[in-house]
C-alpha cells in the first residue's frame, strides 16, 4: 500500500489512530470504527478515504466495518478501492467475497490486483473455517433483470446512475441469480428462462426520499419485485440508512448504498416466496 506525505491534520490523526487502535478498550474501538466509517463514506479528499480504509483494516471484522469497506469497493478513486480490498484481505472477512466478485472487473489495474489477492486469501480463509461463502451454492434459480431507479428525490443524474450500478452489483453477487442483459427482448427472456428452467423476476427501484438534517443524511428507497418478462408486482421491499454528521453528495451516496443493502437483504426470500 502506498502512503502519502501530507500536512493535512486529518491524515495525521488517522495515521496516529491506526497505530493506537490495538491498545484501545472495546468501547473506544467501537467509537473509533464509527468515526472511520463516517470519514471513509463522506470525505471529499481521496487521501483521507484511503487512510480511513487502511485504518479500518486494523480493526475487528464486524458487520459495520466489513459493510463500509465493501461499499467503497466502488469508490470514485482507484486508490480507495485498492485500500478497501487490501483491508478486507487483512481482516480476513470471507463474507465480503460476493462484493469482491462483483467488483472483479475494476477498470484500474492496481485495484484489480488487490481485489484478486483479497479474493484468493478469503477463499482460503472460508475453506479453513468451513464457510459456504466461497462460491454461490447450487445452480441458478432466478433470472433477474434490473431497471433504472426512479428518482422521486430529484437527485443528480450521476447519483442515480451510481444507485443503478450498485443495485445491480448487489443482486449479481447473490446465490442462485443469473443476470438478464439490459434491454433484453421479451422473446429472448422467455427463451433463456425456459432453456435453463429458471424463474424470471424484474427488479424496479426508487429513491424515495433524501433528508439532510443536523443529525446527518438519511436516504429511503424502495425495491419492487416483479415477474419477468411480464411485469406483475409480487413484493415491495423498503430500506433506509443514515450517515450521521455528514452532508453533500458523498454522504447521499453512502446513505443510498446502505438503504439499498437494507432493502435487498430480503430480496432472495421475497423471490423464493413468490415462486411458490
């Protein structure tokens, strides 16, 4: 990992904090992880986000830490994506394998290498622990198309495009899912479903509300499960997330990712229930 020379006090604090983390009591470590997650998700300076990701790699692999590092595998800057993959490898979090698989075609060579290294290590870790997270279990059961998110909150187009990409990557990493091409014809979808004996679903979504308050930034989303290639609605899944103490586009993006993760956590269950 490359380190940066700087007089920025944020970076100095993060670097010193990384060295001291191991000696902190449990409550202080939890407080520090919350702080680092917030910085990783909201800072406008990529060097600060890199150092936050590196520091998170020195903490315990709890759900919040792993979720934050996974979420920033799609960061705007390749150095941040590289640092997140390296930290996931360091904390030995095999539950991150689906997210790493979804990001395996990163456009940056260094990020791809870090991703590949992390994936190899975490497959070994999962195998050693007897985990079932090394590969999706069983054959594909669902053929899933994903639409562009609705924009009830009137967000900037780049944020909506990021939501679409993030939602697709989340679904692509799920066990038993085969992704349908975008703009697929009805006849082609029917052929693929019959040929592979799958159940078809189309996932619509909407960014329902964005609230920026003194507390932080909160995003509410809905994910709609429809039949495919027909579009008969089967379920609506709601999700929400808040990034405390932050505002602006980066905070909106982080809260939006958290809200989509919250909603899609129940997606496989909804698809299983609807096929009966």
